[in-house]
C-alpha cells in the first residue's frame, strides 16, 4: 500500500508492522526489567566483604546479629553452625527486619523464616545465603555479599 492509497478517514502514522514491532519491543523491555532489578539477583562483583567482630565462640545457636548498616546482612547461628543471609527482600529490594522468629519486609509484607525461606508472599524467592569465613582460626568472621552459597552451608 503506498501513501496515496490510504483509506479515507485513516490517521497518518506507522503501518501495522512497525506498530507491532514497537509494541513487542516495549513488552520485551517490561518483561526483562523486573528481573534485572530483582533483589534476588546477585550484587555487583565489587561488593566488598564485611569484617565483623563476631567469632565462632561469640555466636551461640539461636542468636541473630544485625549488620544491615554495615552490609545489608544478618549473621545467624543454629545447631549446624554460623551462616549469613542478605537483608534484601527478593520482592522489591526493601530491607527486611528481624521479627524474633524470622524476617519481615516492611514494604509489602513478605515474610521469611530464620533460614530465609518465604513463609508469606508476595516474595517468591528465598533470601540469599552469603559466604562466611573466619579471617584466621578463632578470629573474626568475614561475610562476602558477592558470594552466594547453598542454604545448608555453615561455618
């Protein structure tokens, strides 16, 4: 169809093919952007390790230490050992809070148990488990927010 063949009363603008291609591009961008911005995604590789004053001896089973100000994380201990969880909610990236039995997101109400598993949505993904190491035997603990470890990993 040439420009002179336009139907009477038709508005000038892109043809159907151009419109559909543009619409598909916008839809693809919308589908990808929430995933790219999801808090469950790993942090940038330049996220610096956090040195804590905690040691293996200073954390007893059941204890939780809040390191949100230093590095968006919690350091916890259970019968299996010591582990760290990110404090970043996997729904929209807000900072979760320790509630005594688990974690609660103040933004949209997601809840996680003390192991980081989702117990109430809208979040669908668990909190990330982070690498924890002793700087030296019996010494302070270092948490690396750039390294995700399997949920059962303990120090």
